[in-house]
């Protein structure tokens, strides 16, 4: 755990969150600034700063994040489809420096923005 990391504090129960899922290794909770009607984060409890910091020993944790995404997305009403995103590093848009996977869908700002980019 990193003392100054908000996600470490959420994982430790020091800061409340609107939880979607939790086990010994991972916590998932709704984003406080959603960009879609459904927007949650899947966060490993182990503090890994970013995907750039991931190492071979993190492969099981990385696989777990990706395997949980469709399961939790279905449970949150996104059974028809959803988007995932991992911002990596400051130049990659990461603002909380604890690895996390965004899962979002169901309409909202994200879909509007993506539709404009595609067309």
C-alpha cells in the first residue's frame, strides 16, 4: 500500500466507495466522475503505479482484471457491449497513479465522443 494513494486507501476501506466487487486481490467500484451511464473501475489491491510498471510476476493480476471486466459489465447491465480503457502514465491520461481498468458503456458522454471520432 502506498500511503498517499487514493486507490490504496479505498482498497483498505479508509475511503468509502460505491463497490461493485471485492475479493482478496481486487476491488471494483463506480467512478466518481463517470463518462458513461455505467462507469466503474477495476483496481488491484497491490499498488502497481501503471501498466508501464507491470512486470512478469503481475501477469495473474493483469489477467484477473481483464477476466473480471465482462463478468462485472454484465452484472451492471452492459451485456450487449462495453468499452475498457487503461490510461498509462501522465502522457497517456493517467491521473491516479495506481493501475486501474475503466469499464464503461450504456450511453453517455463516452459514447457521444466516440461516435464523433468514428464518423
